């Protein structure tokens, strides 16, 4: 059975050892390690000799000669120079784990041609790669590790585009512990930092662009990961890639593995912080003192919460494309946070387990799956915070929208908007309207909205907005729009409720 090359790189990185059966280092042990590393590869790759394992004192030296993988490649379409062998050292431990360590550098150049026979030249160099970690054969992954890379340089040039990128240094750390709930699940914590990032891109159809970041920091956490079951699923897929249809026995087997793996995690979180970001081109320059991104999935499997957010501070923009009189309206800070609560992955997983993997998916499968993931098809989207600030405005909003996945009409909304120095905003819009009369309507609209506002103790204007499922709208408790009619709500005339019956009757007309 042919196994796909896509697994080769990951196996080299993870060193798929079976177990350390003995602390004695000898050639028989080296041969066993080599057999483990090559057993999942196609025969021609396994016999190419690109992996060599030798006893080296108290450990094994694993030598990867990637150039031997390219002996059958047509040099007219792909050529690489400077690809020298690199080593990873593996030390078996008494507990069945392995210490992994290495110290290498990388400096290659070459070219390749795309399907249109257009040539691209490239260079790629890393002055230093130092790493160490503890590998667990039971999960085919590292239990812990540290990685340090210095002076990375990448360049490519084709007929239409040229790219140069460099990184002064990168550091990564990984650690893990067994999950509190047991069952073989693992909690992983990882962090990474990058300094001195620079990328320059130019082309025939675009002016040169330069992107710089003083530093980039990443923090990630995964709790309750069923690492062993995920390993089993990966190997099952690799073993059956070439089968057009699974046998009933194999279909039941993969379902059993997947069922054992659910839920796939109990928490996932990731934050990325970019500092001193600048983007420059012939059209101008912009950037931010800090830019952030966050993603989180948390909670029990039948009520998980998905959260996403982006934020930036001290945003700057200097470009002739921005008219000077509009510059004060550019936000200097913003924060956008969104969340989707009560995701029922438990019911969703049960529905997946009931699917026949060999049958064609019915037309309504997607809708039915959505109703499992969102309880009874009801969807809620929360906005913990949306804020923006500039020289002439400062507002915050929180809110929640509830609706259904199968219609756009049945929805409701609750929101609170806070604005500071609203008079300054109105004055700025009125000043701008002197050169753009169309903005007079905007100024008038803001003044009307101000009339509905309440004033908080800190001086900010407040609007508590409520939109009901019947279409009625209230601001700060005052109804400004009544319920929709039957046509607006998608109802038949005989379904019309008694909405609006409390409205005062029109006064009698004078004769």
C-alpha cells in the first residue's frame, strides 16, 4: 500500500520511536530505530538511505540526508544547492521516553519552475538551530521542548515578484501535564517569541511594500487533548488513504476511535501580540504600537463557548490617500471581541458517529448538523466589547444577538452603547460638512440620537437598545418602533397576534 509523502516531514520532526527497550546503545538498537523511522515510508524512500542511525556513546545519532530524496528530481524543474546532512541525537530513558536534541545550521539556494515553466530562484538560511525535548512514543509527540533559532533569511525572485524576509531570532517552549480528568488526556502549554521581523515584497503589478515588527509573541494552551486517540486516527487514515470505500468493519473501527476521542479538547486558547508594527510603501506608512489577536474555545462538550478578538493601540497612518480633514476620524485604538456560547459538540459528535461515511451526504445534512451544534437551531452571538477611539470620538458597545440558523427574521438584540464627548464628535462632523455638505445629514442624525441618550455618572452618553423578535425597538426603555406587521414577520394574516392593540385610538376627526 502506498503511503503519502506528506507524512515524511512530520515523522522527521517527531522521530517516531516505538519504545526504549534497553539502555544499552549498540548497532542492533540503531537498526531498530532506523526501521521505526522508515517503516511508514514508501519502499523507494525507505531504501534511499536518507536516514542513517549510528550508536554515539550514550545515545543514537540520527542523520538525515535530504539530498538523497531528490536524486530522481529533474534538475531542469528543481535544483537545490548546499543541502547538507543534519543530525538529531536521541537518548532512550528508563521510563520509555526519549531525550531529543540537536544543533544545526541551514543554508541552501536553488530554483524551481511552476507548471507554466516560469522560474523562481530562492535562498534560505538559518545561522543556528538549537533544540532539545522529551519525546513520548505513545502519542508520537513531544512532552516538552525548547527551540532556539537565530538569523533566518529567506529570499525568492521570479519574473513577476521578489520577496526578502528576515528574522533576528525565534524561541519556543512546550510543556505538558496529564489532565486532571485522567483517561490518558494531556494538557499542553506553549509559547513562542520572534524578534526583528522584516519582509519586503515588490512586483511588476505592485509597488514595493515593507512590513516590520519589533517582536511577535504567541501563547497557546490546549487542555484535555486525547493525544493517543488522535495518533490512532492519523495512522488509521494513513493506512486507508488508497481505499475508495471503507469496509463496514473499518468504518465501525474509525467511529469507535473517534467516539473515544470526543470531546477533542476541553480548552483551547491562543493569543498573538505584535509590537511596533509598521507597513510602508510608496503610498505612505502606517502601523500600530501594539496589535493583538485572541482565540479561545472553552467549556463542557455540551455547552462550549467560542471566542475571538482583535485589538490595536496607537494606530498611525500617514498617506496622501487620506484627506487631511478626515485624519482625525481615523481610530487610534480599537478593540473587537466576539463570542458564540452554548455550542453543543456532544450532540454534534453523536450525529457524526451516526453518519454512514460511504453514503452520499443528503442535501439537508448540513442544516441538521447545524441544529445539533446550535441547540434546536438557535444561535447566539455575544459582543463582550466593541470599542474605537480617535481624536474626535470615543465609544464602547456590548451586546448580544439571538436568532436561528434557518431564518434571518426570527432574531432579537440587546445592546448598550456608551459615547464620551459626543459634542466634540458632532462639532467635528459639522466642521467636515463645510467641505462635504452630504455630512449634514450625519450631523443631524447624531443630534437626534443624542436626544435619546441618558447620561452616566462618568459623563458618558448611554443608549440601552432592545430589539424584540416581533420587530419592536426600544431605546432606554422608550419604544421608538412598534411590532412588525404579519407580512414583515413572515406570518399569514390569520396568524397575526394582538400586537399593537394597546396603542391609543386615533382622535375623532373634527367635522
